């Protein structure tokens, strides 16, 4: 009896059906620079007009074990937003306009409905970021993944004028640090959060938490906020007075803010400058998890730290709020004396 690829666990027809469902979704976030449609061997995108010395900026990421929560709850149409966010937020920190995004979806056996839901979220993320979904890869690998399990990776490419690249080198003592609120846990620290759910709730993500006024699973799956358009608006308004932008991801504020601060400087931040979201208060209490561990694991309600010259702080806050962000004065850049002193101090 002849054996087929489908007998080996790979359903080519299912993959073709998914591609056909994706095509109109990708078309809906097409940008003028895209030269070809989805479905070929490669995606084509030109450099936008008007750049004198364009530099391409790239970033890649995944969503970590937030996928496990999505799979456990059977909610697949928002995790794609997280995937786009983790990539485009990173490239936007240097002032890049996101041009296009590609995804990698891997599973043991393709469920077309699940795949479509995931891609729908990716398309929504691209819409929020203002970039195209240029292509991707669906890999069906029997034996590599348990039934119902899949994995995601994303890749974003943007462009920035060389003279406008934000690298933090112009930062100086006295500059203002502005905090921009996160939409929740985003896509970092989920391994610790999941551990706490297992210990405190026996893994019941459907449990409604009074402090959160919602089920824990729904709160954890709140999509990562996409800041790309807000960062570009701020860069356009402030120019060189925008010193640097930090995307708060794995490692929290204390692990990420130093990445944009030059040697000899540090940041003094005020923990009381904003109200810590209830989710982080609950996680800290139920653990218990000490304060330092919380700050180096979670974003603690701050998705971006933006450094601007002190004389433009009020204007920067206005621009961010005008873009729909919750922004607040968070602290100052200060001189740092000696290698042993903390790069970021939160009091």
C-alpha cells in the first residue's frame, strides 16, 4: 500500500487552505512600499521615498510561555498581537518606522482554524504598528510538538534616517525620564506568573480574582501594547531632545533601562509616580515575591521609559497623551559615581 505525506502526519492541503485564508488578511495591511503579494517564495518591499541616508533596522522575538496560557485557554486570536508588539516596539526604540513583519508558526499537526486565529492577531498587530504582513512560514512537524501545541516567532524590519537614529549618546544628567504605561504583563515574566497560578490556584486560569475584577487568564492574555506610532510621533515633535527610548521587556525596568544610558550616568526613578496595576500587586502578594525580584522580572505597569531633555518634558507628556498613551513623569538621569553604584535606582 503506498504511503503519503499525510500518512506521515503532514497535511499539505491544510497548509494550502491556511494560505488562502491568510491572503486577504495580509492584503488588508499592505503598505505602498510592498511590491508583491503573499504566497510567493519571497516578499518584496522598497525603501520609502524621502530618505537621504536610510538605515534598515531589524528585530526578532517570540512571546515566551504566554503561549502556554493561550493554548490552555483556547484563546488564539490575540497572541499574534503580542508577537508583532515584541518586535516592532524594539525597532521603534531607535526611531525606526516599521515597514514589514514576517511570522514563523510551527506545530505538530496544523489546525487551520487555530492557525487562522493566530494570523488574525498578527494582522491586527501589523495594523496597529502601521506595517505590512509581508510573508511567513507555517511548519508542520509531526513528533516535534504535542497535539494542540504550537510555537511562534516574529521578524520585523523598519527604516530610519541615519542622522535620526536614537542611540542615547546625547543623554545627560538632568534629563527627564517619562514612564509610559503598559497594558499589563505584556509577554515577559509569564514563567513566574504561571508558577504562581499553579501554586495559588491549582492552575485554574478561569478563576475570577476579586482584585482584578476578571479571570486571571483573561488579564494575563491582555495583548502587549504597541508603541511604534507613539514613538515616531514623539521623535517627530522633539527631534534631538528625545534622548532615548527603552522598551521594558525581559529583565524589567532595572534590566532594560541601562541599555540606553551611557557610562557615567544612571537613573533615579520614583516608584510612587504612578499606581501599580492590581495584577502586579496580586502576584507579589500571592507568591510572595520580593520587590527586587518583581522589578527584574515584570514591567510593573511601565511598558516604555522615555528620556527627554528636561525643558521638553511637558511637551513630551502632551504628545504621548495625545497619542492615547498614559504617560507620567518618572524620574531623572543622574551622575553615576563608581562602577558599584546602581545603574537604575527605584525608590
